[in-house]
């Protein structure tokens, strides 16, 4: 799709106008970055009870399928589950979602003998989500609830929204630590104290050939679009390569690491790499290399990093609130046009890009949907941007997603890789030493 862009803005001056206009805007777009289609909620979220399944065994899938087929668009109806077999998807199970959209299904995993990663597709009437599990002779063979491995139940009226995204340095979130909604008398625990300044909260040194324990999703046409190299990175270190090929279609032409759900906290099982909560100040650092063949001289959108609003929420779709692009010969920091629903983006700041060499990139961000409280400053190599005061998170719209209230800040999550306009040629990006610090 073609995204409309405007010239760089005096962000502090106009952001308040965006905030006011967004309240009157339409419903949120369907989940998936850079998409403009409309949906009443965040589509499908899904978690597996086990990350490794015995070949021929079964795995319990649970989650929420908003808009499955109910008149209200918030739940109910049937969920269809398919298993990837060679070049086709085969129907393997069906589940009934309740009125809130929650579902469970015991799914057989019968794949060819050489298959190591089984891909399962969960589809409601309005959205689809793919989840992957390892296949191993030593994996589980029976459906098991897996405790915290399944998506937690709805928290009902007891959630606080913004606390659901705070990592607090402990590797857990308010969303995954909720009381489960089983008793109205229970209250959520107080948030943990903030980590000391300078604390390393999350790190991917790329030394593990399997990115799943940290990232929990390879959002690409095939898991083979991810490669790991034990040397050749900055100072000879390990690095990862994300490749997109012409014709790939995984919610668009993309190959990214990142899991779009805040419900299970961080990392395995089925959590996201990192959650950025309201009022948190976090420094995200990584090294990236664009190949000499990279299509850098295009004016089409070409994202290499996203700080994307998470699901389940009504405002998790549309353009990412913050992103780094590589186009027009430059590294370009972009921002969604509004902290409310928006499918357009504008340039905040840019600096020339050099192909074929490692570039260290750092984003120092204070997260807030309030344009007077959010701040962002980016450093690329030796070049630093000004500090911009502007919104750096999205806020929730109606109907509110699990653990959120209308108007709450939506925690963002980190995505790394390549995602671009389908008219651009296939390419790859290399990334190394991804760090998030307080």
C-alpha cells in the first residue's frame, strides 16, 4: 500500500491537535503494521501450551479471537485452525469462542518426518494469526494447560491498563500477573519499583541460532527467512539476517522478529521481546548493516525497526507509533500521524545512510501518548538528533482490549527486520547486539 507522508513537523506544536482530532476518528485498523483496513478489535491472539511438541502429538492452543462472528464484533463464533503441510494448509481443528472471544483447542501436530517447525494458523471470521512450535521426538504429546504458557483469562473490570506494559526490570508485566478475574474482591498487585538507571533489561547478542526463546515469532513467509551467523558482526560478533523475497506475504512483504501481544510478558513462553510502558524511559540500541544491493534510493516506505503498539487492543493496527526506515539514501525516523487511529506517517528526522557497513543505532525514548510528556532522541553512528517532545505511544479506543480501558496508553513492543512496499525488490538486513536499558 502507499502511505501518505508529510514533511518534517514542529512536533511539539501540532501533536496536541492530532490528539484532539484522533478522539473523533474512526475505529482502529485491523492488526498488522502499515495496514489501513478497519476492524473492531485486534483480531486474533494465540499462545501454545508447549513450545516443543512430539511429532504426531497434540498441543493446546488458547487465546482470544475478537470479532469471531458475533454481531458486536467482540467475540463469539467459531475459530478455524490449520496446519502447514508442505505447500498447503490443512484443516486440523475447530474451536468455539465464547462471548469475550476466548477459545481453547487441542490440536494434532502430524507433520512429515523431516519437519522441525510446525506452523499453525488460527483464523476467526475477520483475522488470522500464525504460531509456530518445535517438533521433536522428546516433546510433549498430550494437550496440557501448561499453566502460564496459555494466554491469561480476561481481567474483567480490575485492570489498570498502563501498568500492563511496565517491565519494571523484573521480566513480568501487570497483564500477565493479573488475578485472572475469578473474583471481584481481588485486586492486582502493585507494580514493581523501576529498575536502576543504566540497568540492562533485555539483550539479544545473536549467539543463539534459534531466536524464538527471546523473540517468540518470526513474522515471515518461512522461518528460513531468518539466518544466524556466529561471526562477521561488529567486532567479529554473531549476528542475525532477516530476508524478504518478492511475493512474500505475511501481513505484507516482511521478515521481522517480534511478537505482537503483551499478555504473556517477556520471552518464552510466547511473550514478546520487550514491552515499553507508559512513562518508562528506555534506551534501545542495536547495530544494523544494509547490504550493498539494498534498495536505499526509493521514496517508498521501507521499515527496518518498529516500536509498534501491542494487542489485544482496538488501536493496535495502523502505522507504528515510532519506526526507523531506510529510504531516499537515509535512515529516517518516522511517527504515526496520531496517537489515535492512523494509517499515515510523517518524517521526524533523518541522516544519510551508508550501505555495506555496520551502523550503531540508539533510541532514547520516554513513552507516553501525551504529546507534552513523550520524548524521543535517536543517534545513528556519530550523528545525534535533537530531543523531540511528542507522543511516543498510542492510546486505546473503544472497545478496549483485554487489560486496557479506553484512553489508556497501549504498551509498545519491539520489532526488528525488514518490512516494505511490495513494489520494492527482495532484500535483507543484518542486525546484532540488540539491547534495551533503563
